[in-house]
C-alpha cells in the first residue's frame, strides 16, 4: 500500500460548513448573533420534538414504569396490596440461587451463540463472495433460517432432537456415532448447547449477509496490490479483508449481542428453561417470574439488572453509530 | 334527480342516521366471551348463532385466546382484568379461583343458578367441587376430564399381566414391560406433569395441608416415584422434559407401554393403536387411597361485567344438554350435563367408563393463589432436578411445602 491507494486519511482543503450551518449563519442579524432568539435557534428542536415524544411514549415511559415496579412487591393478581419495598427485590435477587445459575448460563449463551454465529457467518460470507454459477441461489437460500419465525425454529429443532422420533438420533444411530438414542433436551449437560445450536443456525445468516455486504465494498485494487506484494490467501484475509470490514463486523457483533442476550423465545419453546434450571437464562427467568408467578415487581427487577448489564454493549454500539453520523 | 334535491336528501339522511341508530341498538346487549379450543380450526359460531336466534336482545362476541399450556391464557386474563378491559365472561379453571377471589374479580352467581332450569342436570358432586372457599358458587361448570391410566392391552396379555390396581402392581408391570426400545411407563416430567406425580405421591399419602408434603408418608411416596426413573429405569430417558405431545406420541409409536392422560387423547390414540389400547383408573396406594386429577373447565362471569345476566344466560346455554354436546365435540372433553353424558358416543366407551370409574377419587388442586405457580414453575423445576439426581427427592418436597406454607 506504499502507493497510497488505501489506508491513510484523504488530505485536502478543510471541509466547508454544512448546509444547515450556512443557512442559520446567513439568516442571522448582528443582534441575533449576540443572543439568538429562542424561536429560531430552537427550530431544529421543534422538528425533533414529535420523534422525541413518540420515543418517550413507547420507550422511556415503559422503562420508567419498569424501574418503579422493580421497587415494589407487585403481584398481578393482587394489585391493591402492592407495596413499596425499595431495593428489597434486588436484595432478594442477590440471594436467589436461580438468578446466579441464569446469569452464568446467560454468559455461556451470549458468548457461544454470538461467537459461533459470527464464525459461521464469516465463512459463509467468504464462500458466497466467490464466483460460482449458482451463487445467486446460494445467497437466497442462506437467508432462510433468518427468515423463519423463532417459534417455528424452536418446534422444528425440538422434533429433530426428539428422543424417540428425532432425525438427529436416527442419523447418528445409523452412522454408528451413538449406541443408543440421546435425550438431548432432557439432559442437563446437553440441553443448553442443543438450543444454542438451533439459535446459531437461525442467526448466522445475519452475519453472512452483513459481512457479504461489507466484502463487496473492499476495493479490488487492494487484493491486486497484495498479490503483487506476494501475499498468500491467508495473508490477504488477515491483512486486507478483515481490517477492511472491521467496522461492519464490530457493528454486527454489538447488535447481535444485544439481540441474543435478550432472546428467550427459542428456549421457551424448546425446554421452557428445563430440565430443572439447565436452560435458564436471565431474560427467561425474568419472564417466568413475571408471567407464571405474576410477580411483576421481582420480574421487573430482574429485567432491570439485565438492562444495566447490556447498557455497556449498547453504549459501545451507540458510540459507533454516532461516529458514523459525524463522519 | 336534481343536484339540489340530491343534496337535501343526502343531508337529511346524514342527520337522520345518528338519530335512528340508538333506536335500533336499544335493548341489544353484547356479551364478550373468552374461550380456548385445543384445535384452533374449531369455532363456536354455530352455538353463537343458535343462542342469538333464541335471545334476540343479546349479541355474543366470542374471542379465541391462545392457551399456551394455560399460562398464556391465564396471564392475558389477569392482565385484562387489571387493565379494566376484561371480557364479561370466560372459560376458567378452578386452580385460578383463589387469585380471582384475591383481586375481587368475581361475584357470586348463586341467585342466577337458582333460577336456571339446567341446574339439576349437573351432578351434585360437581357443584360441590366447584364451590368457592366461602361456600358460594362463582363458576358455572362446563366440561371435565379425569386422568386415567392408558395401557397396552396386547403387551399386558403377552406378558400375562393384569392392568395394575396398586402401586406395586404398577411397578412390577412397568419393569416387566421395559425392553431395549420400550419403556414401561411414559412419565411426564415436563409442563403439566403434576398429573402424573399426583396419583403416586398425593395418592401415596402427601397432601397440600401444612406439613403434608414433608410427612414420612409423603416423603416415602415421592422417593418411590423418583425411583421409577433413577432405580427401576422404567421411563424413557427423555421423561424429565416430556410433555403432552411427547407422552402421547411415544405411546402411539409403541415406545411406552403405559401412560397417564385423559379422554381428550383417546380418539387420537385409538386411531393408531385400535383395540391394542385400553384404560383403567390410576393405581391406588398401599392404604387403598387414590388420587387423580379432576381437569375442570367452567365459565365465570366477572364482577365488572355490565351484562351480568346476559353473560350468565350465554354460559348457562353452553352448559345445557344438547349445546354442551356440541361444545364438547370441539373441545374433545366430556359433557358436564348428565343427560348429555348418558348417550355419549364421541369417545370409545372403555375410555368414558375409565373416566367415570375414576371420578370418586378425582380431586382438583388446592384453592390457593400459589397453585398456578406451583403448576407452572415450582413443580416442574424441582421434579426435573430430582429426576436428574441434581437434588434429593426430599428436597423437592421441602420446596413444595415452602412454596405453599413458607
């Protein structure tokens, strides 16, 4: 890259002020410049107001309500006797064995699912970026798992894993890989990983498609230059391809981490959190306490803890997104 | 028509319409009813049309609510009640009654039942089971099922066995019938499986009274039940999470020789196994005591309803003989009206007989606000852990005792 075709920032004249800046500056009188009137200076904010109000209505109000609920002992079937308990729910959560089990499993769930979805997606994207005669069809087919509803995926995989009638046991038996059928979803040592596999299958197309889009933006000259410099295919992958799509990968990883951390539908359909607590994750546990037990206060506190943990990831994502806007 | 005349006429019509509407609508009461059928393709439209024809002043708005193992339906109903958007009446279960009472969602309907001609067509013991804790009636019975034991007649005959009447008969038969690819008993350890645990543990001496789960008898009965999996190994390896679909399909596929369910699955099972399958009441414990689950379904009229009497009329209509038969065609359960049950032909007789023979010792779960959580969360989590050896069977019983009595 010594020829300066890529890499470094483009140097040139300072960018001129944006259209908005020019417009505002040009319309200001000398008096305005000293103290801009509220009406004119606030115009952009008036335009933003409807969006802010809608966001507040559908996001901030429920969040505030959840926070308020988390401080109460609120049973859905006994709303008249709801009482303020301060941080009582959180203190109870710290002593709750199931919370810690769910937290540990959430960690395995997020790292395992997102990590493997990414690896599989990357491999699929690299393959789909090659030239072969049925590439168009392959690109369409790969999206199918992503397009299926989670409940269908949960049911489909439940039957594939079925102890008596499942296709996975059947094939493994015929191939001599196992001597007897395995109850994949009923064994605490396999249940969580079996569900993770289903979710990895569902989510890898997201990475494949996103990374594929990123790959198509990498200039061909970079590869030509690398080839001239004698780079092997592996070197091209690590020194050209991956650095060029690093931004895309980072954004996709952050987004998917947030989604996977929150997802509970496939687990709910496949095992309901069992056997025992073997497939409990934090969002599922919060859901079960709110839905089955109708303990809305306790469920809200669990959900808030999950939200607080995810805020770090959300912050990183928002910072990246904001950088994109500023650039 | 001239333009001016047209405008005059249009204006007059526009003015007259809102005036005419109240006159037409006067006297019409709308009853919102929530229901669930296992088969979503079934619709109560035929019953609604018949009712509306016989009761011109009442419109019924029947709303199908997803059942979701009971949890979805229940949560939506309670959420609707809290939000002030509850239906006038809905299909309900006895195990929710205490929660309804706690939120004052129901009002007694004794006065309305007293004036209903179909009252005498429902057996006295059903009215007794359906009574509230204060002795008043809040529910109008609609249909029922009783859990019994399905067994493979052919396999029993080949092994020279009789259908089990006691726990020990049951264990011996399960052991004898367990082969490499067949398990003696299709145990349900997943959602709803308390109705497999109940016959052996509640029937073996446990109870929901204070201390009833941790008595010597109760603990011994639960250990015995867990040993069917851990020691005797007469259940499939998937039993800890098997639910309705798995136990029925395994039984149909010949992978299990016995299982416990109700008449609702009889036609489906007979469709595959024919005369190879029959049913008897669940076995009884060492002291002759038995317990099986009375799967009830009633209608309740909510206290907030502004159409209390019209809603009751609709519910009473559904529990009346011939209408009750039509409804049970859709739900696959048994009619609550005695006259309708007499000539019941929708299920093979042997399964209806097994249901009737189980009624004397059938019971529902305790009338407590904690019962739904016991069914949905406490029982499955602890049962599965006990079956998998993650906790001792006694710990499971202590967790249930703790749940109900602190």
